[in-house]
């Protein structure tokens, strides 16, 4: 199974596999627009994180669609299956940085902002 994903030849996938990836990549592209619309409602601290997450979803969706197209067209190097695990690992690392930013750095920034506002409250 792993050898079939690590081949450099362009191998055509079955229709169910292609449809599954097509739906996944279209959903990632759709998530870009949803996150951008949702991001307008929040403060600047959270808005910045939602923009990063929407950029991730657009990049992952578009890259996946491009490589899926090359696989469908049986392009020699760009249509090979090895790009999907490489993209998957790259995007998981990128997503890890975004999740770290949301769950570790965001609470620190919100706490610092609230302490700063509390301090400003007592200044004339």
C-alpha cells in the first residue's frame, strides 16, 4: 500500500478515490470563504488567526486540486502519487503551527491585552 503512494509514475486512481479527494479539496476551498466571512465578526487578535487558517485551507485545497488534475491527466512527474504524502506532511506541519498559535499564543495575547486594559483603567 505504501509503495503505491511513493511511486513516481503517474498511476490513475479509481473513481471513488478521485471523488473522495475532489470533495475534500473542494471543501477546503469552501472553508476559505467561510472562515473569511466568519473572521470579519471577531476582534483583531482572533481575526488574524482565522485569516491564517483560511489561507491554509485555500493553499491546501488548491494544491490538492492541481495535483489531482495532473494525476487525472497522467502527467509524468507532476501526476505522480508521491506528491500527496509530501503535501500532506507539509500541510500537517503548517496546521501544527496554526494550532499552536491558536491554543498557546492566543490565550497569552488575550491575557496581556486584558492586563493592559486593567492597568489603563486606573490611569487618568
